C-alpha cells in the first residue's frame, strides 16, 4: 500500500491542526498565568492578601515584605 498525494496532504493538515491546538493551548496557559499574577499583585497591594502571597511575582509596585527578585 503506497501513500498517495491526498494521503500526504491529509496527514500534513492533521499535523498542522495538532500543532495549532498545542500553540493555542500554550497561549491560553500563559494568559491565565498573567491574569493570576495581576490579580495577586492587586490583592496584595490593596491589603487583602499578605505580602508573602506575591513572592515570586513581578508586581509593578513594591509590596512590603514580598520577594521581587
């Protein structure tokens, strides 16, 4: 059984669709992480959460007691 040109094209399209889904999923994960960081920085800056909660994040305003390195 040999591959025809149509089989090759279908295989390439399936591979391209799979890569596109992986890229989209990765972008959504990145956007979720950014939203979480912004929300955490906001809650700490407003005093709702302790400063230790923002450790490891790069908040735009320095939060007393948080590690920003």
